[in-house]
């Protein structure tokens, strides 16, 4: 598996990042372990999670995904073989939220404990915190890097203006800079990223790891009728966002390109992202090994220029 460098960090990561949002939610621990085992067996090494995963599931409080991942790494004794990205800042309920010094210094220790490790490869600001100065947040990251608890920092859900400001603050104070951005980006959700964030990331050499790469599963092709919506807890959200003329036009283009390349819509949607200039690795999740194998196929799929143009036109 050919690796890609994440920004200017020196971290070498696979061109597909495994999403850990399903661990402890739609994938229990045994199922998660099977997917993780198959992922690394295929030569992949990049795994994304967050402290808040999967707080939204009934009975959960947050931290479930990190806990599953930590148990897997301890049992497999492979911590040094994987690049772990997690996040801080989302609302955890009683423990708190945000990117203040007081909160982040507590939150990082909780994540380290759940992950059963003494360092995080990529620690990301999950959401921008307008109530905390960037100098404070980046100063905390500087301390965590100096202490060896964090190797590289990244941002998620940042607007271009705030990301640019954060880069300037890091330069001015000599703090570590955000080496990665995790934006919402897929064939349906293009405008926000491509208009301002993509040019900034490419000019600054920031790695990009897109989330919702398969549009909550819509681009897998499993949601085509109203009856299909009951297949997953995400079904109603898929209906609200993607059951429209544009969504089905993109799906039709994915079907056609998949047929031409003897592949699947999901693999094609990911291959389109992988081929995008400036993209490091799209994030996608799987609850079974069969699903995972379909995603991994994207890393071996080279789309023709005509296929990429067809997808671009359908999703414009």
C-alpha cells in the first residue's frame, strides 16, 4: 500500500482512513475488532475517532469508540503500527466541551486513558471554539507536543478564515500548526470545501481527510427507495439530505462509472476523492469485513479522466 504524507508532519498514512464513529454504536466490540484486523492486514494504518463517539447512541456517554480502539491496540500489541487520529472539543455533556486550556488538559488525559496509550498521533480540534482565543488553544497544543502526548495537530469543521488565522497565530508564536483539515466533503457536498478551503490547504500544504465521504452511506447505493431507509439508523437523515434530483443524478453517474470500471458505487465515490488534488485520505467506516473490502478496493481503483469528468458534471 502506497502511503501519503499528512501535510508537513512527516506522518505516512494510507490513502484510506478508517472511520471509528461506528465502534461502540452500529459495530459492537467483536465486529469492530474484525474490521480493524482486516484493515491493517490490507496494509492500511490510518484510523480516525473522537472522544464524543458514540455519545448519540442510546445508553452511551461518549468515549466508546476510543475505548474499543484502545482495547484492540492493547490486545494486538500494535500501537506503533497504526496512526491514530482523535478529536477534542465537542460537547461531552457533564465533562464539558470547547478548546480552552482547562478543558483540553483534562480531555486529553481521558482520551489517552481510553486509548490505552501515552501519545496521540493526530489530535484534532473537532469544532471551532469562538469563545477561546486561538492563541490559548494552540498554546495548549504546543505544551502537549512538548510533553510527548501529541505528535501532530489538526482541525475539523473550520472555516477558511479561521484556519488561515490559526496558521498565522502558530507562525507568530512558534506554536505547532494545524497539519490536517477534516472537512465535510463528498460528491454531493462540494461547494464549501472547493471554494475556499481547498485552495488554502493546497497553498499551505495542509493534509485533507474528508468525512462523510460516502454521504452517510447514500453513495454505497443501498438507499434507493423509501423501503431502503429502514436498513440503518442513518436512513432518515439520508432521505432528508440526498433523496432529491441531484442526489439521484450523482448516484446514477456512480452506477455508470462503476459498471465501466467493474467496481461498485462506493469504491468509485472514494476513488474520486482519492484522486482529488490535495486530498490525503478520505474517511469511511465499515461495520463488516465485506463492507471494508469494498472500501479498500477504492485504493486500487484508477478512474479514467472521462469517468472523473462524468462524476464532476453530475455533481456540479
